[in-house]
C-alpha cells in the first residue's frame, strides 16, 4: 500500500499546483483512513463502563408468626384439664345413704364434688355435684334437706334435683333466686324412673341427661368454688387412712392408695363400689369440715326427729387430705353465696389437688371423738 501512495505523489508533481493541493488533502484523508483501519484491525470498541448504582438495602426476613398457645381450659369444679367448658350449670343431686337398701349407690365417681351431710339421727346422706362429666345412672334419689339449699347458692345458678321432702324445705327451694328445683316426685317426674331390683324409696333413679333436659335454657357454667394447685401444702404430714365416726352404720374410712393415687372409700372395712362403673368409690381430695349445728323444727319422718341443720357459713376448723398427706386447716365462708376457702394455721391459703373432692361435714358433736388418723 505504501508504494501505491509514492506513485500517486509522483503523478501529482506533474500536474498544476491547484490540483496538487486538492489531491494532497484527499491523500491525507486516505492515509488517515488507512492508518485507522490498520490500527484497529478487527477489534471491537471497548464497552463503556456501567454507570454506578446506589447500594441495594438488605432485605429483612419477615418475622415468623408466633405460635399462639391456647388458653388452658379446666373443669371449674375440679381444676382438671378439659377440651372445653361445658355450657351448663352445676347439677346437684340428693342421694340416699341409709344402711342397707340405699347401698351401693350409682354415679358417685362421675361427680365433680360430693357432700356427705348429717341428716336426722346423724345418719349421713349425699349431695353429688355434676358439671364436667355425665352419669347415665344416679341414685337412689332422696329428699331435699335444709343444708342442701344453703350449700347450693355458691354454685351460681344450679339445678337442685331431689325426691320430695317436707313442705317447708320444698317451698324454700322454690323461692330461692337462681336455683332451679327439680322435684322428681312432683312436677319433674319425667326425669326419674323406678328400678325393679330395689324396694321404694330406694329404687328411684335419674341421669345427668334427663335432669339437664328439664332446663335447656340454663347454660351458664359455675364459677370455681375451690382453689387448685399441684404444689403440696407446706407442713402436711403423711397419712395412711382416716376414720370418721358419724353414727352407727354410716361410719367411713378413707384409705390412701398409692397405686391409684387416690383415697378409697370404705364402710367398716368393706370397700365401697360405684354400681355404674363397678369401680371403687374414690376421691382426689377429702375435706373434713367441722361445723356447728342445730336441730330443725320440723319432723322429717314419722317417729323421727328434726333435721340436722349444719351451719356451713362463718369459719371453723377441719382437715385437708390429699396426695397421701393431711393438714389441719381453717375453713371460711362469708355467706351462702360465697365459696369456702381454706387456710393453714398461719393464715396462708391452702389449695386442693386437681380432681374430685369429697366434703365430709362433721358436726362438733361428731368430731369431738370421731376423727382418727393413721399415719
């Protein structure tokens, strides 16, 4: 290519001057173009540097949703975990306990609470309280007593089921606000039935389904009436058994069973059995509540005496039995609408273990020489 350029210059020298000037310019341009072509070869022009970008802020991870722990639900009268609080009131049922034909009873092990109360002649009768569990057979049903409707108001708006009674007691229940009185002998006969394997009056039975069915509009559960804790009370002592001497034929012994972790109920050394389940009658807690009393003005039955009216309000002494231990306690109840609380000798609150509770009402006369503990 260089030789071609030299020849072109020689040719221009032979031409006029003005032609030479124009040609020189053209040659110069051609040389520049050629030089650019030789220098660049096949190389591509360098890419322009990218414009700087602002720093991208780090992406914060979304917080994981916190697991919501469901609120613990417990049966209000036992403190035992439940799937749900049943939308129904406490159901209180009077059950006979005379020596002989009234025993063995049905439905005691399905109750949340059982009251063992003195009647005329200091013969004991039961008032079983249901709310969290059902019993397909309860009985034998017996008459209402003064102490029953003085215990009932602490359960809010309960149903009190019974088999008749003297007019003053039946009328008192009918006029008490909040209490639904279910007299299975008069007015609510549809909830009861007679069995053929026992003689009247100890053959009248019912069930939780039948008794709750009388009052479908009552759906308010009771408030707790006891304080529960799994912690053992301070100062409690070991106890193997407790004998409670009420009267002839109704004395009981509560025997601690390590195997079942419960107190087993016996009469004169014979195990008590719930006919409904064919299991020993048992309790998680036994509270011995020593009470003052008076004899009522009305004769309950021909040839009998007045009813024992146990005073369950105020304050008094007693014992708590739980977890194979016992502890002297002081009970307090401000009025018929209030629940009973327990304290120890130093005034500290005492709690029950979660589970079924039996309240043994003992009059001061019975308790004077009728409580015997075996360590």
